[in-house]
């Protein structure tokens, strides 16, 4: 547990161990060979302002317990909102009944990868100011003040501000003997400015580059974590320049991609593609499978030799960082791509044995007490180079190209192979220097062609964490937060599309 924070008293006062004893003993007595209990409390807050006026300020709280069991190699699951030992025992018996009912339909016996026992351990994420300890009025005031700065600038016609904060608390116990209490906090602040050309009937937008983080209110209050003052001051002039910028000429183009954009390409083309359940077709209906199938593990060239990608559930301030996953597996870091070769998958305790791996790498998560834990993404990150090249160093290598900053829309096929991405800001590169902005830019490639075209990566000084609050998967759908770190990177000859031409306008 970090020295700065402790699990909230109200969660610690829940009868966690009594509920576990009741559920696990009832499950075993009813015929389960294995059982686990998860108590899950989630608090979320959403604040939205438009042009400085409050549109929404909502706090939601959810709490409940879930029991998973294995009966003769078949999963059973049940949940309940009431935290009472008698209810926990009854929920466990319902889970056993579910497993017995499903057993005739089960074609593959469930086996769990072994994991050491962790008895009565606690983990808390690293944040300084609990956002839920700050008055809502204070949060609204700060967002309003930031919006006011944008609205006061010439050329900004509309401005919006939002904050999404979450606190997640879990208690996990299983029949192996583990018992784990955890608490983590994350938040996502955004500001967006809009300029309108009424005569032309057009508009342009620009959003702040601040990523969602597994941190607290300190991200928003002041400039210590994120330099709000400079970004808010710069956005109006950047937006005005963008609105008047020439449209891009489509064709093969050298690109320098900033971490604020590249993280999303990593998420879609590497993060999802290296989920083992997706690669074997177990996950398919929601967002497709993966081209990175097990027969290619250890041999397929994913990208150029400078491409090194890790999955990491331990990285500081990572949205998917946690002490232990929802199957009681301690967090780890491991390789997915090494020197350009595909070498690893993301796994939970069920899929590790199917791949022939001795241990899960801790990728199980459920977004609600009423959802079954499924295999979810770690923080998947492109590693920086050994030479500490700056972004300017990469730009200096380009005679005629584009520097891309900030994420926006994206599209990728059902095998995580053919894709296109846009961005927030596009700067023309001429003779190794930035030369104004461009508009209507998207880059398109196949996954292996794109990463194969990566000629250089920036050094540690350019490495940044990006991420998303809303990574969707499974049916019924679940949402998870995940970060992706990367340096700036140089790509040669990537196909650039003109989005205006592509849309027929």
C-alpha cells in the first residue's frame, strides 16, 4: 500500500471476511470444487459545462457482491446488491446451481493456472487528492474558470468542459486462501473549443491534450501535474490557424506521430490484437477477433526491429495498473513484441493453461459486481529508444511530411489489421522544420505495414502515457480504463487520406 493513501474507512468497515466465509463455505458445501467472492464498490462523478454554464453534475454509487464457482469443470456465477452473510451464502448456492445447469453445454473443462496465496493484503493506487473529498462546487468553479479563459479569447465561439472521476474499491477472497482489499482512483478532465465560420458554413474544434490518469484532483487543480495555463492560452491561436489551414494532399507521407496520438493506434492495433481470447475466437461478436493468432507467436514480424512493446499492470499512474487482478493474480510486466517479433499475449487464469503458459499475467477484470470477470487489457506500451532522441530530432529527419498531435476518430477492421486514424492537430514538416498546420488528415495502413515502417523512436524524454476510460468488450458489454505509453516515433511512407475528399465533400 502506498504511504499517501489508505482504503476508505466505510469500505473497511464492511463485513468483508464474514461475507467471504459465508459464501465460500456455502459454495463448497453445495458441490463446488472452487469458489471466489468479490465485493465491488464503484463511485463515479460526471460534471459537464457548456459555455461556462452547468449542464450536468451527477454522482452514481454501486455496490454488491459476486460469487464465481467451478463445478466439475464448469463456471457458475451469481451476484446480489445486499451485503449480508445469509445473502452471500444464498448467492453462492445460486452460482453452483448455474454451473450445474450449464454443465451439459460445456465443451471445455475449466482449469485455473496456479497462483501464490496472498492472505489479507491491501493495495491503494498513488494519488494525492481524493476527488470525492473535494466539494462539487469547487470542481465546477475550476472547470468554469478554465472555460472562461477559452471563451474570452478571440475566435472561440463555444467551449465545453467536463470531468469524469471514478473510485473503485474491491475485496477478493477465494478457496485457495487469498484475501485482497484494493482501492484505486482515476479521472478524465477535458476542455474543447469551437470556432465557427458562419459565412462558409464550417466549424473547427480543438481539445486539450491532457490524458485520463490514475491520479486525483491534483491533475485539475493548478499546473503542477498538467500545464493548463499554457495549453489554454495556446489553444485559441492554434484553433484559428487550423481553421484557415490548407487541406492535405493525399498520398504516401512521412509521419512523426506524437504520443498524444500514437497511444490510440497502439490500443487498437496491438492492445486488442494481443488479447488471447480474441486471438482464438473466444471473443468475437463485440469487436472481432485478431490476425495475431497463436500459430504466429514467436515468429511473426509485427514491426521494425526497433519495435518493443510491453504489457504492464504496474506502471505508475496507469489506468489499468492495480495490485492484483479480479482472480487474485499479482500484477506483472511482460513482453508482447520484442525487436519487432510477436512474442506474447495477455492472459487470465483460464486462458494461460490453454496457451500452455504456467501462470496468468493478471488480466482479469469486471466493471461491476454484477458482471463476470473477463480477460481485459493491461497498460500496453511502446518502449522508447536507447538514444534519447527528441521529437525535434525526429522532425529534423523529414524533408516533407506531417507531425500529428492529439487523438480523434479511428476505424479498424474485425481482425485488428486494416485501420485509419485522424488527430487533433496536424503540422506540415518542410526541410526538417514545422511549417504551419494542415487540415483533413487521416493515416491508413495495415497493422504490420504501419509498424514495419517505423524508422526511429524518441528517447525516454518523449515517452508519455495516454489512455482511455471507455474500452469496450464482451456481451453483455463491459467498460474498462487502460493507459498506453509511447515515445514520439517516425514512420516512412504511410498512406495519408484527405478526409474531406473521402467523404465526397
